[in-house]
């Protein structure tokens, strides 16, 4: 888990939109706590179906410095996949 956090932090230096998927909610919250305010990034956890469309719509308006964490059972839409860089666990 710490290796994943280190890799995410390194990618946050790129100032891109990032996403990671298939994480349990507790891991997502741990990552959010560990990387809070790192390099000015916003972190959005998608743990409900209603947040998928919100995340995509928001990503078009927010700064590029955003990490979207999709919890187990949720996937980014095609638009998000085109806009953001995936981080593989």
C-alpha cells in the first residue's frame, strides 16, 4: 500500500488528472488521508453510482490537479478515461 501511495505521489507531480479503480473504500480513504493537499491535488472518492457522472462533469471544470479514486464495483466512464491518466495498482 505504501508503494502505491509513493507512486501516486510521484504522478501527482505531473499535474495531470489521475484515476485509480477497484479499491476498497477503506484503502481509498487511507490514500485520501495520506495524500491530502499533496501538491495542491483534490481527491475525489467515487463510492456511489451517483458520483460517477458528478466526477466526470466536475473533471471538466476543476483544475487538472485531481485524483479520482473509484471504489470496488465502480468504473470511470469513457470520457474520464480519455481525460485522465490511470494508475494501476
